[in-house]
């Protein structure tokens, strides 16, 4: 019988790799809703969506593929305190990086309720296609030259960030445009992400761990394989 490692109930990581003590919680003005694909929830090695949820006190994590009839999602969409948006690239998307005067007004009049999709790129596309309530929302996106901490060494041409990195860029842009008041509190997301990456390297290169991939495979190669599963956003 296989013996499964005990998991932390908050971050869902094996107890030895619990990140909860490294999380510095804060509450942004925007409310972030992470829509997580069930496969991502099960397989995700890094748990970047869950850690984002743990760090942002007013955020929520909802699992599913088609959210059209999701009770909680529809409850949030019906709440008129919010301006619901989906973090997704698109030609007409609101730019968090360089919002127009009208977009700034829009974002400041109501609390931005931002849905972020946590899944591989094909999964995210499918979730968008099936969830008509999310798909029909105005989009928000950002322009950045930042490349994932994981991908930078291997695939500099692929502009993909993990969920936690994407939320950091988004909040950073909103903050710079006076739509948040974070005083760098959002850097907690990057700090915990770095810790997560360090732990992942430790696991991948420890021959005593079951997930060790063998001496022939370099440390970098292992990371690349893992990160592929965690890719969430492809940016323009
Ligand atoms: Zn934990």
C-alpha cells in the first residue's frame, strides 16, 4: 500500500513543504477570484493558485471547468458593489498597465472583481469557452516583459507567468495607476513564490525523495518539465 504524505489543509502541500509560515497576508482593494481547473488542483506541483488565495485575504478559490451555473460565481456577478472582469488577453481588454482616463474611472468607481483562471493554457481556453458568464465579462490584461522565474533560463521566448506572478504584475500595475494603495505589500506574493521555487528545486534534486528524477536529468530540465504544467497565462 502506498503511503501518502500528510498534506497541510491550507496550502495543500506536503507537510514538510508547507508554505503557510512564509505567507504575509494582505488585503488589496480588488477582489481576486481564482477559478481553478480540477486537474490543476490535483496535479499542481507548485500550488501557486492556492498560495495566492492564502496571501490575499479577500480572495476566493473556486474549482470547476464550466462556471455558467456556479452558485458562488453568479452570486458575486450579481453583487453591484463590484465591477466584474476577467484577467485574460483580448483586443478590447482594459489595460491595467496603461488604462485610459475612462478605464481608470471605471476601475475606481466600483471594486474590481477580477476572475483569474488557474490552469494550463489549453485548460484555461476550455474554461473560458464553456463558462459563458465569465467569457462575456469585460477583460483586463497587462503588458509586461517579465518572464516567469522558472522559464527565464529555458524558454525566454515564451511569455508565460504562473498565476501568482500574474496577480503580482496586475496588482503592481493597478497600484502604479492609483487604483490600489499597497505600499509594496503585494511583494509578499513574489517572496512566497521564490520560497516555493527554492523548495521545488530542493525536492527535484534530492535523491532521497520519491520525486527525484535521477542524476542523468539535470536540475534545470526537471524544473522545466514541472513548470509546463503550471503555465497559466500567455501574454501578448
Ligand atoms: Zn500550509
